[in-house]
C-alpha cells in the first residue's frame, strides 16, 4: 500500500525502517497560530501599585466575543513579596480604574479584542469568584513567566481577575497574552 500526496504530483510518503512516517513539520503554539492565521491574539500590559494588607483586584477582563477567549501566559514582576490569585467567574459589574487596551500581536490585522478591561486597586462591584491558580512571588522584581498552557478559557461573558494579597505596599507589572478561537 502506498500513501500518495494530495497534490496529484505522484509523490509517495517515505516510511522508516521502524514503520514511522517521515515528515518535515512546522509546530506553532496556539497563540502564534491565532496571531499568524487569524490576526486574533493580543497583549494586555498592566502596572498597578497596591496598598499593604489589601485583597485587591488589580486586573479584570471580560469576554464579550462569541469566540472563546483563551489565556495563554503572563509575564509578571512584583516589587514586594506577594501571593497573586487568578480568579475565574468573577461576578458583578466592574467599575473604577482605567481600561487598558489590548494590543493586537499581528501588525497586519485590524482586529480589536472584544473585551471589557479594568486595571486599578479601585476596581469595585466584583464578587471574588473561584481561585483557579495561585502564584507566590518574592521581592526580587525579576520578571517571571507563568504558562497557563491555554487552560484558562473564557466563554462569552466569562470573566477573570488578578487579585493581590500583599502585606506591604507593592507594584505589580506585567502583560497578559490571550487569543480568541472559534469553539466549533
């Protein structure tokens, strides 16, 4: 039995002595593919100081799109030791703070992220939600990458927030990388 190419040029697939198909393939992460193929991947940069003893939501995002919003990864740095809580299903209407605008990672795409965002310690109107991920930071102010492996998925109207619980004044900075994907 021969495996032939789908172009009609008559090429046959090569099989190794171990019965493995020999291929040359290009692998892309899901976010790279969403950016390259669909022009629908974004970076949301943030920087926020929080007061000592606070349990503040400092970053909030709500998906308004019909497509799933997938959180891919974050880069974060903290000026003081802190525990950060990543909460899913935060309930309420966020108010206060500023609305950072996500930047499309593909300069040839004119798409805009269909989301609501808030950044500040003055975000109000939210009920805590469910902790899905917790990260511990030392006071080294070194940027750390948090890989979510595309596991956090926000359906339409889905919400996510980043809470800080520092015992001392702290500035948290970073960027959230996310993309949209059809659910079919």
